[in-house]
């Protein structure tokens, strides 16, 4: 889907632009043109980027490949920026990244993405209702886009933190074999989030500190504000990562403790019944030649004495182990 809007100096907003209209809009240095490519075929996108806007082929290849980490390239009369938005799958505790490629010039912005991005759609809808973001130029519109993308990270971080709290309650309650799998899913999501935030933070730092031809010096403060948000977000994800590591250690500790309790119980049972097994096995062997009539071994006194030995032996061993503080 290809959509475009053009805000002229006289305050008129147009959204029904053809390719020729875009070329004329680019000649108006006082207006602002925003062209958004969403899941548009490369055969339709590449001619516009090459002929109408005149972007460098390397920058176009990067934009169409959709396989880059966040970065910022300065091409003089325009900037090429790669940003990432995230979508969180709460059921599978999984994060999916959505790449957004942005070309920013003095009087235009070109955005390209293969999948719908909520932040882009939100800013697009805002510009239809309120033209204040269009009046301040392309760099201010770029700030608004970046601010929305960065703001979209916070619900994901909060959801990961909430999932981790629920996991910790499950650890010390009744955990299942899927508990460890969900924990590693949260860990993978946090690691992926940090890999996105780190280079994205550096790109924002360049916009906030460096001098670019297409960025007004007065607007750097806005990008510095977005950069501060990313720094705080990165610190939060670092804290969540440490909590995940701590939760994993707690899980392994709880599992080991429960395993030790099970082994302790089984060992006690085995130890208590070991003398009984020995007595029954020893006297069940037929290699003794009794010197008295065999009938005495089958009467009640012999049975009762043997039964008392079977009962008192484990009890005595149990009391002896308690005295030695083995249990």
C-alpha cells in the first residue's frame, strides 16, 4: 500500500497525490511531503525511490532488504535511518521485530516497512487531525515518529516484568515442566530487546549530538529527549535481565532442594528396611542343620520374636539417625 500526504505553506493538506504530484511537491521547499510504503512491491517502490527522490542505490538496497539493525547514515542532503518497533506475543512470551526504514530530507519524509506498524499509523492519523507536526518541518515529524516508536517499547517491557513476577510466584508454588520453558522464552525476549535498544540508542544519540544538514539545530533537544527515554528503557531491560537470571537461579535452587528432599525420603525408607531384608534373606537360606526338632521353628514364640525384631530394628535405627542429626 502506497500513501502520501502533502502539506503546503498555505496550510492545505492533500492526500490524493500521484507520482507527478510528488515530484512537484518535492520542488516546494516550504511544504512537507510524507510518502509511506507499507508492504508495497519492490517493483513499484524502487522506481519512486530512484527517479522521484533520487536516493543512492546502496541506501535503496538497504531499505528494500529489511535485514538491518538500527542505524543512521548521513547522505548529505538526506538521512537514511533504520529503526525497529516490537510486537509482544504474550501467550508464547515472544518478541517480533518490525523494521522501519526512513529517508529524511529538508522538506520530505519517506517511510518503508513490510508490515503494519502501529506507531506509524498513529502518527499518520494524528497528522490528519492536527497539522502542528507538519508545520514544524520534516525533522519535527521525524521526532514524532521516533517518539511513538520508543513509547511502544514500554508496554512490552512492562509485560515482560509482569510475566516475570507471575513466574516467580509459580516457582515457589506449584511449578510444571513448562515453567522452565517459559522462563527461557522471557530471557530470549529480553536479550532480543536489548539488542534492538542498544544500536537504536546510538542512532538517537547521533541525532541529538551531531550536526546534520537536514536537522534544525533547535530541534536537537527533542531528539535528546527521545534519547533519554531510550537510555532509561535500556536500563530497565538490564534490570529485567538480571531479574531473569535471578529467577533462573531460584528455579534451579528450588528444584534441587525438592530433589534432595525426595532423595532423602527414599534413602530413609531404604535404610530402615535394609536390616529387615537382611534378616529375611539370611534366615531364609537352608544351609543350617538344626540340632533341635524343626517343629519349634514354626510355633508362635519364634514367629512373635522374629516379628518383634522386624518392628524394633527400623525404629531403633530411626532413633539412632535422629540422635546423630542425620534427619
